[in-house]
């Protein structure tokens, strides 16, 4: 409702924000391709599984979460919704922080995560 009636002006700012969103989708796809059939939106593990460290996972532990964080910034900015940006970004940080702790704990318990990422 904040950006109602959803008329986004087509100006330089809009073009820049759209241009920044496009590479994020390529990074997300790169994450998905790098993990192959192991990519999912849930925390599902195979006991004694091998952690894949390839593609963007050579650089970051959680590159897809970086993409999500940047989207939580860019989309409200694109829609000219600063209140949404602040509220949802803070909420996302809290939830994502919990998820990452849970995911890393499960990975450390059931896979070779500790050895691969030196934790």
C-alpha cells in the first residue's frame, strides 16, 4: 500500500535499480546450478553428505542469502517504499540470522561442513 498506486517513474533511478536486480538473478541461478539437485529452500540434509564448494560457494558460505538481502533492499527502493524497506529488512535479518545458525548447525552435525569451511 505504501507505493500505491504503484506508478513507478521511469527515470535514471528506476533504471539503475532494475539494472542491479538483474545480476542478482544470475547469481541466484549460479547458486542453484552449483548445488544441482542439492539446492532447495528447506534445510534438508543427507547424513554423511559431502558439502559442495564450487561456484559462488568458493567465495561465500551463503551467497543465495546475500542475493535475498540485496533484493530486500532493492525492491522496496524500486517501489519507492522506504518504510517497507526498513521494516522488512530488519525482520528479514532476524529470520535469516536464525536460519543460518540452524542450517550451519545441521550441516556441521550431518556433513563434512566443518572440514570444508574450516569452522
